[in-house]
């Protein structure tokens, strides 16, 4: 997103969003490590999956509130009609 998208009053929320993303990435690393471990700890794995879900919900919630989700960034005038499909390699003439 462009810098002007985040006025000063949103900086705390943006900071928290970044923190959740960092934690989610770390949890993903721990999940991968747990999956490769010789002694599989199902309880520890389950705890990591719950942590991952919680972080995902937090990220989604903050992103929605800050209007940085893909859905929120689509301009109404450029939104496609239901059923209208444009192949990714076709240029529709609009700059994003």
C-alpha cells in the first residue's frame, strides 16, 4: 500500500498487524520443524495449530479494519461483474 494509506492515527494498528505477521511466520516455522521431528508430539503440534489459527484471525481482523485486504482495495468502478472472467495474461488497460 502507498505510504499515504496509513495516516498517523493508524500507525499503532499497523504496528500490531506487523507483529502478528512476524509471530505467524515464526509459528509456521515451528510447525514445519514439528512435522519433521522424529518424535512427533501431537499435543505440542495441536497447540501450534491453534496458535496459527489465532494469529491468522488477528491478521485478518486488523487487515480488514485497515482496509488492506485484496477485497477492500478493489475500486468499485473497476470491479468485474459476476461471471466476467479476464485471463491473467490479458491486459485490461487499467494501471493498478
